[in-house]
C-alpha cells in the first residue's frame, strides 16, 4: 500500500518494484501502466489541460484564485499580459503559464479544483 501511495504521489516509479518487472507479471504491469497513465502524464499540481476540448472561454483564468491575486483585473474578466499568472488564454486555448503559482503546487499542495469545476467542456482535469 505504501508503494501504491508513492506511485500516486510520483515519489516512486513502477520500475522501483522489481517483482513487477518479472515476465510472469507482464499483464499486470501493462494494466498498471495503463491505469496510472493519466496521473503520470500530469504536472506537479495534478492539473492536466486537454487542448482539444478547450474552447478558450477563459472561465478557468477568471476563477483561478492565484490568477486574481497576481492581477485583480482578471477577476473582472479583463485579459492580462502578466507572466506571473497560472493560466492564460493564448491563440484561443488555455495555456499553463507559471505552474509554480498554482495553489496545488508543492510544498503546500492545497486541494484547489476551481479551474476544473468551472470548465464546462471538461478540458481541465485534476488528478
């Protein structure tokens, strides 16, 4: 159970468990990799953006508490040119600009999911 928790927190890799690499567990290893794929592909915050689903509406940009803290005009629906924001719409798609500003970023890692909750196309997922 400890190893599974470390995998989910990205503190360990599948390869750190030698028995999983044995030929007799090949099917289990493939299943585990498939199961963990969305988590392992996310960034440190667990926030993942699917640009194919994004419509560029900007809801996530406006509701992000970290964005509004950097530039209060964002909360009014105005655009920003600041490079200190977490999210910004560029070329019609949301882009993660400064991940370190996200409330979910370690070491604090708050359980903020506002961007995901306000994304009506489900382009933003938090794992």
